[in-house]
């Protein structure tokens, strides 16, 4: 019985690892600006919203806090939308950005 439990446990760990690997590979194939995020921000800073987008999408942002008004407080609600949509909603198209590898500049 102990051998069966060990085999079952090993198979279970392998399945979780395989699932994680497949999900990670799929997210890396999705273009940065098309990755999906959900943000619910009430009276939060722009910097906090960008950090939340980064956490959910795996994207690294590079920006000048003064240019984007990182300390400005905003309200933003985006449910299951692309990063592009979230950024356009956040900046109302006043800021331009580009993909560079795993970065958005």
C-alpha cells in the first residue's frame, strides 16, 4: 500500500508540474498587450494599477513616474480585458507605449 501511495503522489506532482508548464508556455505565446487582466481600483495610484497589471500579466513595465503621473489617484474597473484595453483606459490614449521583449516601455 505504501508503494501505491508513493506512485500516486508522484503522478499527482507530475500532473501539477505539467499543467503549470503548459499554462506558462501558453501565456508566453500570447502577445504582451493581448494578455488578459482584471483590475478593480478605487482611489488607487497609477503606479499601483501598473503594478497590478504587471503581476497579473507577467509584463515588466519601464516608465518615467513623472511623465505618467504615477502618484495620481484614479478609479478603474476592467474585467477580463486585454492589457492594451486596460492601459488605454488608464491613460485615455494620452500616453504611447511599445512592446520590447517582455517589457512595455
